[in-house]
């Protein structure tokens, strides 16, 4: 069914173009698309100190290593062809090639097709939604990230801790979806993603209700984002607004709580002037406590707000930033109270030459649970220093 749908999508998109363009399609594809290589690689030393009583999988973290060597890498395969009418068709496959613990059991990351024309871009495949692609967040030069920070790999997130790890929609992650992004007109760009609720990384199965090997977290959803970018001469402005909804798949997974749509709202603003950038973003997620409790083991989404703020300075090969991120979410263990996650971070980067840079990230993470149980909270400093390669 998907094959026929995509074929129909292509034909629908091609209708505005001339019949002559259709006759050139075969000629344009007479030679196969050649894939180009790209990607990145990062290796860094880490240090972290945290509460030994914090529970993870029912066991205190105890004497975890304070020091480690970590890395991440991906190889990008991309190719495209342009028809004589100007329509550009492309494909991108991202191969996992590092030691990131979040992706250690995966080979392929994002994989999708693109179709670009005068009426915009269509994206079909396993890819993140448009709010992830287009939302404006606080400026930062961090390698480990402020949004979805990789410092969570060294300072453990406590069990049953409720929080949102970004200021854009995350529940669909990298899953099969269809997105459309408009052309930019007077600085405005809009996008929408339609999400059928397939499993992450496109691991679909014949059983569309509950795919084998795991559950489907939502039945369907949609994500819409608007982006504004404009140069006012002495300063530049970026602003975004987004709305997302998901229909949780509760009853199909033997959870008979009242099924309500999950609604998410986000906004961000950045201002760039000279060597400086300042800005931040805000996100609100609304769902029932029953839904949040059911989702918690599978995804970091909860009812509540998340926000970030930051300032960045760059001069020649050097760049630095200071950031704060906070999530305040309704606790799933203590009714009427909130779990609070705070991240404070300083980051620096020095570009040695094109594609090669050194970096350092210094952070303090605080997972403050509404529960009085010692193992329900965690906090501590963390640091990373290493090298980035982009190719």
C-alpha cells in the first residue's frame, strides 16, 4: 500500500508541470544516481560525578566509572538527480558508525527520499518531524547538546523520573512519516508532518495494530511548524512556532485509561548581532497522568513545560556559549507535584581547519524528583573534551 501511495504522491506533485517534462523523465534517469559520502565523527573523554544512591533498573548506580572515552559517528550516503523541468529527486541514508549507547543496536539511522520543486519540498521515509527540523532553540556551540543532551549518558536519569528533554516534539522520533515544507516567501516557511504511528526506525510489521517486537506508542499524529527568518541590517531574527498532536495507543496495549490526544505547543526566538547571538525557546506538553505514566518507560515525554535560553559568541575560529535548560513536569509517582530537570552548560569550540575542531563542554545536571525516596533524584557535574571531524 505504501508503494502505491508514494507513486500517487509523485504523480500528484508532477501534475503542475508540463507534459514535455514527463517525456524527459526516462532520459534524466538513463544514468543511475551516484551516491556521495559525508558524515561526522566525534571522540571525547568524559568525567562525571553523581549520587551513588540513584536507582537505574532497580539497582543503585553505586561506583560507576567517573571517567570514560565515548564517541559517536555516522556516515551519510546521499544522491540526487534533477529533471529538465527543475524537479530534484534525492535520497539520503545515514549509517550509524559510532559507539553511542542510544544507537548501539541500530545500523541505519534516518533514511528518506526528497522531492524538491517550485512548490516546496516533500520528504518521505524514516526521519524526524518538521518541528525538530525547523524549530528555533537557544544558540549553542555544544557538541553534547543542550536539547536531548548526551550528558544523560554519564549522569543517570533516575527511574520513573518525568521530564521532557527538548523544546520540540519527540514522541514520533525517527519513524516513517510524510512531510511537506513550503518555499520561503518574505522570510516565512511552513512545514507539516503526517505520522501514522509506525515503530521507531521504520521497524514496521504486518500487524499494523501492535507491530511484533514491541508496541506502537501512538495511533497517528501530525506536526506543524512555522519559521520566520529576516535580516534587518544591524541584526538578524529567527522565530518559530509549532503545534503537534498524537493519538496515544492505550487500549491496544491493554491500558484502559481514557484516551485523549496529546497536544504540544512550542515557540522560539533568536537574535543575531555582530559576533553575538541570544535567544531561547519554550514548549508545553499536555496529556493525562495515566498516559504519561504509560509512556514513561519508552519515551521522555510528560505533561509540563520545558524551556531553554542561551548566548553565543564567535570570532574567527573560536566560538563559545552559555546555556540553561529546564523541564518542569507532573510527577507520575507523587500526585500534584512536579519533577524538575535543570541543565547548566558552558561550551567552547576551536576550528583547527575545515572539518576539524576541538571542543569542551562543562555542565551541571540536576534531576530533582517530587518523591522523597533518595534513589529517585540525581545530580552532579559533568565534562567532556574531544575532537569533531566532519567529512
